[in-house]
C-alpha cells in the first residue's frame, strides 16, 4: 500500500509544479491579443479611440497580480520539493503546511482568476469591433476579435483545482497510513513486553 501512495505522492508533487507553471504561462498569454489589438486605442482610458478598448488598460492591474500569483504558486510547489514532500516516507509538519498552502493557494487563485477573466471577457465583447476593423489598418495593426485566451480559462483552471484536490486526498491517505503504521508499531512493542 505504501508503494502506491509513494508513487501518487511523487506524481502529485510534480503535477502541482506543472499546474503552477501553467498558471504562470497563462497569465503571460491572456493579455497578448489585447495588447496587439487594443493598446493603441486605449492609451487614454478617459477617451479611448474605440468604444470598449479601455478593457486593455483595466486588465493591467489584474494581469500583474495574476502573474505574481503564478510565480508565488511555482515557489509554493517548489517548497513541496524542498521539504521532501515528493519523496519522504514520513511527513512532518512542514510537509503538511506546504501541501495545504499550495492546494489552498491554487484553488483560491483559480476561483479569483475565473471570476475576473469572465468579467473581462464580457467587457471585451463590448468593444466596437466594427470601428476596430476600420481603424486598425490605419495604425498598421491587425484586428483580433478572438476570445480564445478568455475561453481557455476552464482548460487551465479545472486541472489546477483537480490536482490540488488530489494533493489533499494524497495527504489524507498518507496521514492514515502513517497513523496505521504507528498503531501497528505500538501494538508490536506491547506484545514484546
């Protein structure tokens, strides 16, 4: 039973690192199309050249924070590795803390990001795309109307949440196995007396 749990433990730790990196990469990509298309038209947020283009400027603070959270989640996943959560046969307090913080952080960032991304998606759909198609060639810009980066949100965050839940389930399994092993060892000590 320990072998299966140790294998899952190792896989889970690596998956936590992968999904944290996925969040970071997604944070870098989400604003790319908006930058290419709307930056010029939203430089004056009070008077954008195209109605709705101010969404680009409004997303800046969100995107900076989102990228920072991506970096912090990578560091949190690396903390699992540093404290030996991927390979340790017995967990210590540091392992419980890093795993729980990582899982809670992943879920919290995912929920926060999903709410914000769908809100910005709705704002993006308010952009006057007819004016954009007319003005974009005058500025030498290609007009994108794609909501791809907004739409892949579930593809990014559902795995993050699932891996986080898997890490908590693995932690509970590890705790139960350690508790059972401890009880077994205490029982054998009493028999020897």
